[in-house]
C-alpha cells in the first residue's frame, strides 16, 4: 500500500503543508521543534536557579552575579521531535458504511488526480476505511515534519503494534499494518486504552481514531489514566451520517456487526426518536469525559472530505483546545467550541 493509493497528488501536497504541534511538553528521540520536559543547553532560555556545587561553571550567569553578588545558573528548555502513537479501531462496528458516505465522499477519496471511481477500490464508504485514511494522512504529516509516529490497531484488544519511528520509509510499515485483515468483534475502548498505556513509556501525542461505541465511563477512566501519564490525547470520533440522523424508514433488518449472529427486523419509525435521544446522550457523555480530561475531541462524519477535515482540525488545534463537530467547523457552525 502506498500513499498514492489513498490520496490524489494535490491532497498529498495539502497534507504535507500542515503543521501539527503538541501544546504540552513532549519527550522525543531527537532535537526538533517541540518543547521537551528535560532541561538542557538549547536555544530557548527557561529560567534562573541558584547555583549548587557540581553545576557546570559554563552555565553560570555572570551578569546576574555582577548585579546580585549571587551565583545563578541559566536553564534552557530543550526542543525535541514529537512522538505520536495512532490508535486505530478495527472492531466490528467500524465496518458500517452508509450510502451517503459511499456516494458523497467517493470522489474526495479517489486515489489519483483525474482517476475514475474504479481507481479507488479500497474505498467502500466504511468508517474503518475512513479511519485508515486519517491515520495514513496523519502519519505522512508527522514524518514530513521529521516527527516520529507509530500505530496500534485494536478490536477487543491491542493487535498490531508499530513502534514510533521518524524515517520516511517508516510510512510503508504503517500503511501495511493499517491494511491488514480487519478482525472485527466487540471492543471496550476503556480496556484497550489501558492495554495501550503500558506500551507508551514516553509522554507524547496519542491519537485515538474510533467511533466511540462502548462504555463511556470505562473510556473516561482510561483517558484519565493517559492524561495522568502526561500524554497529550486527541480523540477523533468517526461516525457515519446514518448513525447521526437515522434516515431509515419502515421495517429494516438490523444486524449486529460485532456479534454477526444477531439480527432483528424492526420498524425504524417506532424507534427513531428513542435512538436519537440515546445517541445524543452517549455522545454528550463522551464530550464531557474529554473536556474533564482536557482531551481534544472532534466528531467527524464519513461523508466529508477527509483532507478538508484534517486541515481544519490542525488549524483548530493550533489555535487552542478542540471540541465540536467537523462538519460544523468546516461550515463555520456555532457548536464548535475553542476554549479552555
């Protein structure tokens, strides 16, 4: 799998032009543009502290000594590359793809400029494919910025793990992991995040890409755990438009994508209001858990241009904390909040 199999050439250029920076100190492997938690002898002055025996004489601020007759050491803040781990949901619910996602986004996801729809056989409008595209675009963005990025795929538990690297050739390793057979099945995001946390020894950026279906209380506890480990966490919640407005009419055969032997024929009109109320309550709980833990959270519809959403998200994140819905952000709607 190549990036050219996923995006047009002009979309690749747009991705490359973006800049994503962690808003808190991150711990990396090489000198870069992001602030590090370690004090060192870099270009950015941080603060003075009193001299103690054993400190290197070269770090003494002799001008401060001349003014105060006391010895002070100049401390600097290192800059480091960003370490990012992408957590990509491959559970059964991610296999859903409605007609609007297939028809409205297919042209935007076409692989090469001027290619026909048939040139993008990977795109069938599912949430899993959209998540894969997001992960691929973010990986390319990180690597083009000389940051290190890795990926974990999961369903009921963490599956494939690709440790963060910053070599350009690492993109192919990530793409190959993303296109492995999807295992499906049920998942508990809270449990998976706790499993993932032990594989994240260094603080950095963690991007969760999932539809968010599952126990919200468990998810909230795990977000607290990650933030307690000083991780900068982003939750990109990928949903199909059918899941948001429930457009179904009359009797429909609903099948459980996580337990494939379960299905039921239901009059969609009778359950529509209850479904929408339950979904709103669920998503409000997710948004509240993210706000509580200072986690950037963006709701992304799969019928929207993936690159447009990514571009808008990066700009929002650079401006401050992100909370809201991608389609309203792109259209300038009022429900996107940028604040503390």
